[in-house]
C-alpha cells in the first residue's frame, strides 16, 4: 500500500476544525446584513487591534491594497521612492506602485532573510519617502535598525506583516512598530479567511481616518469624494470568519513554533540551514536552505511529501519591476525550500517528513 501523500499546505484542513462556528457566523451575517462593512467588520477591526495592541485597525479588501492604502494614508505617492526587499510576495511591490510610488529594492540579510538595514540605508536618496520592512515567512524584520535608518532620514516606516500575524519583535508586537502596518488574510495565512481580505494598523488617528476614507472612493460623511480613493473594503462575511479564527491564533502559532523546534532537533545532523528559532517568528513558512534544492525536493516528492519555494526568483529579476543587483537575494532564491509547517499537516506526519530528509544522501 502506498503512503498517504503529504501536501505542503491545505487551508481547508484548518477551516474544517472550525466548520460549525464558521457556518454559524456566516449564517448570522446572511440573516441580518449589512453586506458591505457594518458592525461585523467593526467588531473584527477592534478585536484584531486589541490582539495586536494597536490603536487603530482598518479592514480592507486584501493585503496588496493594504500596502497601497497605508502609503496613501501616510501621504506617499507620485514619484516617491519606497525601499523594500525583493525577496517578498509580488503584492509588496505592486502595492507600492499602485500608490504611485517607485519600489527600490534592497538586499536581505543571509541569516534573517529579511531586509538588510545597511542595504536599505545605501539606497536612500533625496526622493526616498518610506521603507517597507517585510516580516518574511513569519519572522520579524530588524525593526529597531530599520527604524533607526528611517528616523535618521525622516522616512516613514511601514511593516508588511502579511505573513506574521502574532509575531513579536524586541520592539513589541508586529503590526504596532511602524507608522503603519499591513496584513493579508489570504486563506493560507496563519490568520486567513475564505477568500481575500486585509487590514492596515496604525497608532495615528489621522492616518486611520484617511485610510477609512480612501478605502471607499475617498468619500466623506456625505459620500462626496474629497480625494481619489479605492474600492477596497473588508467583506463582512470574511470578517465573520476571521472573528471565529482569531481566538485560536496564539494557540496555532504556538503549535507552529513547537514544530519548528522539532525540525531543529530532527535535522541537526543534516547540511540543511534552518531558520532561527529565537526571533519571535510565527513560522508562516519553515524555509530551509539546501545547496541541492531541486534534488532534495525531488527526493521528497518521490516519497509523497510536498514542498514549496518562497520565492524562486526575486522581484528584481521580474520584468514588471525595477532591476537591481542583490546577491544575497539571488543566493537564497536559488536554495530555499519550504517544508510542511501547517499544524494540521505537519503534526501527524512529522516523523515521516524528518525521516525522509535524514535518509537523503548528501554528497
């Protein structure tokens, strides 16, 4: 009998643990409405802000829009330069460009895989308006150093926390450190919904007020567009799902941290370079570095074990974005493999995954 295939990830398995509560929450919205914004969205915004320790949370349609709206809310736009890493999801750069700004890619640190503050500082020009620090794979970016760079040059600092719900840095909870922070609730995230969703958090009341206006065409209270905005509102059905899942986020993140600890113990004698444990990460991904990545992935695939690559090529190598020379980003992009870390998958199959990796014959 062949072994059960182990997927790299499957959000449906996570949602299945909460089926009854999700169905009840969706039914409540369907029974009472409203279907655009309204009290369910407002409740989630407050609950998520409380969870993070943020002063303001504004629900938006997705994580890409969250980047755009955060920058617009901070007054950043046409011809401004925004420094960010190229080792990130497309939405980081697309969000910057949709705000009218220009992404300027800096390199990442080989160990943390997050934006290298020295590389970011080297790219500051007279046109630079902001730095976007991406908390890659759930690990906090070096916010203390990035904030020092931003403060020295009077730049806005934005956290791209799309992969880091519940992570913590030495400066505090991710999502409470920069001038604004952005989240995605894509289904695969540690806190995900049944479609697209996003949010912006900020300590500044003026920025939150502006983003609330911009997410709905730039309307004021009289529905007069006082500035050009977007149509980017968190759906109440998705907010209802997020309210069900938020109370278990800390528990689920703890399960991911425990799995990361087990990987470190089980793979200590292999040549794989594993992500740091002591970073406050919530391990959205567990990405290991292998010099012979394709062979390792093929070995695991033959054993029925799925993996992913986040990300196989940096944004600076894609024709849609500005080119740059980023040797560390290129090095990591060619070698990182994301192993199963979703608890519903990795917990029951951990020993099999670890055993197959230990059996791989490194030359």
